[in-house]
C-alpha cells in the first residue's frame, strides 16, 4: 500500500502492516511516530480487558472489533522493533509457527500422545526446557496480580501431575479480630486454591463481587441496613 489514501473493499493482514508502517513514517501521524514500546503497555492491558469483556458478553461483533484492536497494538509493537532493527512482524509469525510445530510433535511429528493430559504435560515440560526454567518461580509473570500468580502456580502443578494437598488453614483462629501478615497471605492462598479446584478464576470472581456491591452503594447514603 504505497498511497495511504487508497481505499479497498477488503483489506488483508499485509495491508495492516503497511498502514502501520505509513503511520510511523515521517509522512505519517505525529502521535503514532511519537510512541515507544513502553507507551503501549497500558493500552495493551486495556484492550485485552475489553476483549475479555466482549467474550464474557458473548458478543461476536464486539469480539471481532476487540481482536482487531489488540492486533493493531501487536503489529505496532513489531513495527517499532523493526525500526530498531531487532525483528519484524514476519519474524514474529515465523517464531510462533515454529513453536506450534515444535510443541505439537503428536500432530506434526511422530510422537504419540494419547490424550489432552499427556499433551499439556509435554507442552509444559517442553516449554520449561526451552526457556531453561529451573523453578516454578521463573514461570510466574512478574506484573500479574498475586491471586493470578497463585492460580498459575496451581495450574502448572496440575499440568505436571504434581498437585499439592489441600493447604487448609487449620492453624488460623478465625475468631481473632486481627490476623497477622502471614495469616492473611495463607488465607488468600487457600482461597486461590479453592478457586482453582472449583474452576473459577479468582480475579474475575472477586471483580464481579466488587462491581456488584459497588452498583448497590450510593453516595447519597442509605446503604446501612436499618436495625
């Protein structure tokens, strides 16, 4: 796409790459040219949340739009690193294709994996090997919320068939009005475990509860129950 004024009836992925390249060029958009990789961290998080919301609402048109918004940010990031001569979107596509083929030897190779449990076990072990991870700590995203980190930890254990026993808090006296920092941590860890065993995303569940309560609370007062 050499002329940014060209209009088409139908665009392809390569057109998106060209449009982003034009936007970042000296003849492009001043705002887009100004952005750096770090500029997109908040935008990416925001767009992913909007995509999740669209999925939860089971709204195909919204899902389609939000996928496009996320894709735009990813292509924009790839363009920025292309300008730094680090990699381009073709390298990204090549990398993910090779990864999918490498981690599905039962589909693209001769390895025999009988069921989904064996597949996820192989995937998890292969991923850890490729990234040279020695502990589960290296698996946890540093920027993820704490509840999500514990959820990921439990999931990793399940994938490898190494689930721990119920981390019940028998030593905590729930009659205490004030818990120690360690007791609070253990309580949250236990709740995260319960969420995992129940197939409930703790972050989403807590968010739904908070939002439900927030909708009922009014700044005009009248929130206290009458005796």
